[in-house]
C-alpha cells in the first residue's frame, strides 16, 4: 500500500529539504497502532520543521506533523481497535517519529487519546496542539484558583493558534479577556472571539521595569521574552501566569520582584510529554467548553501539498486563526 506524505530529508550533500512524496507502508515506523490520518494542522513547530529554521527534526527521512486526528486501521494495543476515532499531540511525533502530515501514521497506542464525542476529526485539528495547549494553560489558571470575578486575563500572541483558542475558551468561561496583538487591524476579529479589550503588543514587548501597575488576575503567554517578563511584572497580587511559548524569544529577562513581593506564580506549560490523564481532561474540556461555531468560523482548510507553504507562512506571522490540513486531499 502507498500513501502521500510531507517528508523532511537531507539530500546527498546534507542539504535540508521538505517535499511531498509517495511512500510505501513499509516506510512506517514501529508502533502497535496504525491510524488512517484524516486531518493534521500547521503548528509553529511544524513551520520550524518544514523550513529547517530550527533543528526540531532529529531523524531523517521523517514524515512531518506534530499532531493528527483519524481512525484506527490496525491495532495490537489492548485499548484500541479498528474504527476508533483518535487524536494525537506531541510525544516527539513529527520530530523523532514520523507524524501526522501523511495519510498513514504508525504510533504507540499509549500516545493516543480518544476523540471526544461531539468533536469531528476536522474540529480536533482546528483545535490542534495549539488549542490543546491553550486548554492546558486555562486549566493551570483554574487550578491556581483564578476565577472570572478576580479580574482581567491577559492573552498574548492573540491572533496565533494558542491565543485564538485561549481567548475563545476564556470568553466562554466568563473571564474578561485582554488580548495583546501586533495586528490591531484584527481587533474586531479578536472581540468576536471573546476579547473584551485589545491592546498593542508593543505595550509589553520592550524591556520594562521589575514591577508595574497590577493589571492581570491571570495570564496566558505564548510569546516569552520581554513580553513574559512584563506580564509577570504587571500581574496582580497572588495572580498566576501560564507560559507556553516563545514567539518573541526564548529568553526571560525578568526580576524576582513579582514573585517575592506579589507572590505571583509562573506555571510552565508543556504539551509534548504531558501525562495521559491531563491530556484526556483537556480534550474533554475542549469538547465541552469551546464554542465550536466560532472555531469553525476561524478555520481554513488546505491540502497536504499546501502544507509546505503554510509552514513558511506561520513563521512569517501570516496565519490568522486555525489552518487544518485535509490529509486525504493529497
Ligand atoms: P502562532 O505562530 O500561531 O502564534 C504566535 C503569535 O505570537 C503570533 O500570531 C503573533 O500574534 C505573536 N508574535 C509573533 N511574533 C512575535 C514577536 N516577535 N513579538 C511578540 N509577539 C509575537 O503560534 P502558536 O500560537 O501555535 O504557538 C505560540 C507559541 O507557543 C510558539 O512559540 C509555540 O512554539 C509555542 N507552543 C508551545 C507548546 C508547548 O507545549 N509549550 C505547544 C504549542 C505551541 P499577534 O499577531 O496577535 O501579535
């Protein structure tokens, strides 16, 4: 059997390249479950993998795609049988194990999560790893005890994948959301998603003071660097910040002042190796708490071949909302 896939490889001269290829099923890696992939998406990390801009791919050749949704075709794993609807995020898939930008994937059954009732395979990838990470951030704030009555929640990188889903979730849960963006022209879009207020990301992205006016009961930060430092410096007494991204930079040029003078808490959010129980909770919550009509409205569908260009576009900040890759459309 053959299938189409986006393959990352190095040529004879060691040059990095990504291209669409037809593969035989013998090319599938080891694993106890084979999945017929229906949808994948383009995450920031997929952009890095497709363009080679950062060394996220650690094995060649490799099918790209850090997440997918689809239907089990074959299984020797006790939990899964043919016909089961599944979703996968992370675990090194699309980095060191062939991933979701191919029509077939073979993975460990322990990595799979059942697709909750009420979510289609397309909606699952419209949520994608970005949306699932946004849910992990929201759950961290909730577990900290941040409630809608406590005050504003800042969401940075508002027009990105994490940002759009975080705004939508928080808005539906009753929080007052302040969205920080470099694309103020999209303010109306962000308000329709659930933001009460939109601010220019320039307010947060330059080097700032160790402490500023207390503004946020909670923060979902997808940006890192000075933005994260300034978000911490302006978080209210005993508030919480959930940090998941590095769109501005990997550095964290902050001081301890907000931690030791205001008792704020900084939660690190990792989606890749998150334990199964947390993943299942996040996916159940997404099925329950996300406005799926809004999700559908911000989702654009592309073919497998178009994933190569979309990988560059996400790094260039040209993607608004969610892009799903209809993998069956080669
Ligand atoms: P996107 O590219 O979709 O969104 C990132 C957003 O950040 C952009 O849309 C833009 O928002 C903003 N941004 C971009 N560049 C800058 C800059 N130089 N300074 C300030 N803001 C900037 O990515 P995702 O939402 O999918 O992911 C966001 C981050 O989270 C990435 O760094 C990604 O690697 C990380 N991530 C981490 C995960 C984890 O497990 N921890 C899982 C998933 C993602 P706007 O145009 O509104 O300003």
